[in-house]
């Protein structure tokens, strides 16, 4: 009767790498496992290969570039597109300027997104091949539906 919800969430990985708050990286960062960013990255942040990596971007953290990972917890600033294959959590101080592609999304009150939210199916590999654009009012349109509507007008 009072069982736990069997929802999917972030897979806990060891955060084996840290970009501290006094560090600025200019160039791409490719990681495996877990990465915590408290500092600044000017470049792309990419989860290596098919590994199920976790990116944690703290409130002080800032990434200027594209981000591609399996799971992400964002509480800082991303200026660039964000692609998350599994689960994305946007915490209250998250600021994303760019398009977000996700499978599952948790967005806390206070988080800010300037760009499109694009939902993908869980079964779709790789991320981004079966896109649904979430519009105002929560209506979702697949690429095929949009193409059909465009051809009729």
C-alpha cells in the first residue's frame, strides 16, 4: 500500500574528477565515470564513449560550450546546448542558455532555460534521433507531425 515509487533516476557513480572553483579550463573536457565542476570550462564537456557518466555542475560552476552526458545534475550556468541521454536534474540555481535534449527531466522552481526543451524516447539510440519538441501547454509534436503540418500549409 505504501510502497516506494519505482521511478527511474540518476545512477550513482563515483565522482572521480573535479574541476575546483579556482580552476579555469580552456578546451574540451572528455570524462568517464563522474565529473564535478565547481570552476569554469570554456569548451565542450563530453562523456566518453558509451559509458554512463554523471556530470555535477555546482552553483559556482560555469560551462561555455556544448555538454553531452548520460546523467546530469545542474545547479550552475551552461551557455551552450545540453544533451543528456538518461536523467537531467535542473536545480534552483541552474541557468541554461541553449537547447536541452533529454529523456527524463526534473526541473526545480527557480531553474531557468533560454532555449528549446527536446524530449527523446528512452529506447532511441543514440539520443536525438526521435525528437519531440515540448511546446507551451505541454503539447508534444514529433518531427513527422511537424513535417506533415508544414507540407499541408
